[in-house]
């Protein structure tokens, strides 16, 4: 994570100093920032709480689909990260220069802003476990959503504490804060003598118990090489769907980088649901379909048709649960916003025309027929166009314009 003025909505500016490593991000989005949730900051020496106070230049940065590594130069600490589907395994190799710390910022979001409508954290020193929850606030979607994390370390902490609303409490193990107040917690490990500290962390939109279950499922041990290898195999399976030849190596790198980005959003969160719902697909963070229905989904229908069917199944699940499947679906919640027209219809319709297997098309028809009869402007239903001055059904902010809205509804 970075907090410079050039930091993108994904939370990163390659030329800025690092503030730490957050667990949730979007990519390709504009507008108000979302996520950047649960920042972890490795530090040595005097512990700095405020994000702007623990920025560090970086060196030895390496990024790939199956892992990331970097050295925050200020702390001379080597950081390695290996991802799993719902979790990640970190390895921190601190210098032999005094106390080593891991700081957890529970309430921040992208660019270091506060993004909390209330939060809580609990440290369990004998288990090296920390459990936290934030109710998100100030994200692009106005929904306030509870998000939990569980993190475990393989080393025995020598000290710990909580910084609650700016008040440092050494030795504290639990705290809650109300909206718009920061909450942080930390482990201290003493001088590790270059012996690494491993930390694994998982996030859930369902419960702390589900976060821990996903953590134990995805990263049962502490072998970072094994987690990295599993991630590499998974990404090889995705990226090998398309092969290209006869182009310069730089172009090949650009192509596969773009193909990688096409596969990380929306997210398959089917297993991050209550047990009764886990047989029903849940694809989250459509951010948003007015951009992706004509870019991402035609490709997905060709190279990942099972995933495409899962997305349509997720639309159906949203319709059955909430009474709507909206163009924006973020953090597990509908956001009725758009530019007039319903891009969900376009994804379903294109899937039908392309013969995507594994879809209950009768249930999918319920979604598009609701949109056709209830979410078109009355003038369009009667006269076939959206006029200047007409209000779109999405509410505020009004994004629809006569020409684009008429064409959008016609495509539906």
C-alpha cells in the first residue's frame, strides 16, 4: 500500500514509499476508493501507529501472479507473500537490531483514509492469533458491510497492545471503537536474530469463524514454498487457456498481464457464505458491469465458460435473495446505480446466445423479465426512447443521458 497523491484506487503507486500490505483491493475502478482493508505493517525499533509515520522506501521488489516480495528499506525487513484463494501466507525476516513488530490497522482504507463505521479487535497471545472486524464506511458503494479477518503467527509474541482512537494501551487484548475512530493492534517479537516470522491471514464477509475456517482450509501449515507452488499451478491453469506466438517477449508479457487482470475480478466467494448457501455460486465485486459486460465477459464465455455460468448463477441468487441483481454488486451487496439500462441483461443474454452450459435459463429469464418490465423508464416502454430530462430508475447520482440510455435499453 502507498498513500501518495498518485496512489491509484487499487492502493498502489510504484514510485511512492510503502506503508504496509492490505488484504482487499479492487482493480480498474474509478470514483470513491474501496477496500485497502486490514493493513499489516512490519516494523523495527520504536513502533509507529499513524500510517504516514511508518512509510518506507522499498527495494528488491518482485511481483508475480503466485507471489510478491519486497524490502522496506527503512526497516531492513524482507517481506514475502504467497496467495491462496481466500487467504495469504506472509514471511517477515527482520534485522537483528532490536524489537520486531507487526502492526494491524483495522479501520483504514485505500490511501490511508478512515473507512470505518465501527470496529473491534481481539488479541489471543497464547495462540498468536488476532481477530478483527470493521463495518465498512465511505466506500464507493454506500452499503455498510461487516468484514472480518483472522491472522495467526508462528512465533511467540513477547509483547502486544492496542491503539484505540489514538490512545495506546500496552498489554491490552480487546477493544471496540465507534464510527470514524482508528483502531490498531500489534505484536512485538523482540530481537529475532534474522529468524523469520510467518503470518497467515484470511478475510471473510460472513463471520470471524468463517474467516478462520477458510484460513485453515487454504493455508493449513507454514510452508510458503508450498503455498506459492499451489498458486503457480492455479494461475498456470488460468493463463494457459490462451497461447500466443510470433510476438516480442515484451508484448507477450503485456498480454498475459492483461489476461491475469481479466481473471481476478469478479471474485468467486462461493465458499465465503453461510453453510446453507455454499452450493449456490457467489461472484462478488462487479465494479461495474457497464464497463465489463462488453470487455471481460465475451472473453470469459470462450475461455472460462464454467465461471461465466457461475456468474449468471450468482445473478439469480442475488435476485432471489434481494429481489434484484444490479449492475454494481460490491462486498456482497447490490448497488442500484448505472447509466440507464441493465447490464446484467447483457451478460445473461450474451451467455444464452453463446450457449454457455450449466445455466438454469428459466430462472435467468426471471431476472431479465423483471428488469424489462420494472426497470425501464415508462416513456421507453411506450415510445421506445429515453428523452432529454427523463430520470433513470437508478436514483442518485443520475448518470443517464438520452442517447446512451436509449441505446442501452434497446440492447437490453
